[in-house]
C-alpha cells in the first residue's frame, strides 16, 4: 500500500530541513511556514495524483489512462458500438492485452470470459461412413466449422467503484461476436447460437 502524505507531513519534512538559527522558526504559525504550507498543499495534491497513477498503470483498474491504453491497442473499434460503458472498454483492453492467440476451445472461451461473456464452443465434423443414422449429413466444410453458444442476452453489471455516469447494467453480444470473428482462424466458419 502506498503511503498517504498530507500537507502537514510535507511541512514537517520542510521544517526538519531548514537551517538552524533564530531566523528559521519551527513554529507552524510563523509567516514563512504558512508560505511553505501553501506549497505543501501542491505536494499533497501531486502525491495523491501519483497514487492514482499507480492504479491507472494497470489496465484492469484504469480510468484516467483508459484512452492511452485504447490508443495503444487500436481501440475503440466498431466492436464496442457507439457508446460503450467504461467497464466494457476496460474489459476490451484487458482482453486484447491478455490475448496471446490460439485456435483451441479453451483459448476462445477464456477470451470470451475476459470480455465478460460465458460461452461454450461446439465443434462439428464432416459426415463419415459409419456415422449415426439420422445425423445431419454435411460436406468437408464442416471440418472447419465451429459454433459459439452464448445466452441470448449477456448482461453486464456495473460494480462498485465503476465509472460515474455509466449504466448500472447493459446487455448484448455485439462485442463478443465482433471480437471472436476478428480472432477466428481465417480458414474456419464461425456460427453463433444464442439460446
């Protein structure tokens, strides 16, 4: 935990650094020390800002540096819509930063989880001799098809400490669909099933 320094703490440090002598009073009511107190309120403010910078330096807890994180990652993009909430924007930044690439089911389910969605993935196979009677018959394209199963409306909820002015809840799967389609291997066909 970073220490919290107040103006009075800075004043005590300044008084300890003053030279010795009758001119350099240690009394906090002295005129020179009241002038120092005016400077120390600025130091207190800068100290508080530096603590906030430590919080904003991490993408999952950022607020003020969110535009810088987004600019670094090429966001916002059309996936988030016209007016995404701050929490949805942070989730998209975290998802992009933690994305290492992959083509596996665990990769895409964890990618969706980082965006705030709970999904399952279904893989399909082409029809083969000896398959079960009554099963759908498909061609070789089914070897490259997969399906993302998600709720019809994924609801995101704002948490305590979320951004001021954001909605308490929002719903929709646009970000999920856009991000998965962007990350899907080029040779595959992605279907989305909303239940």
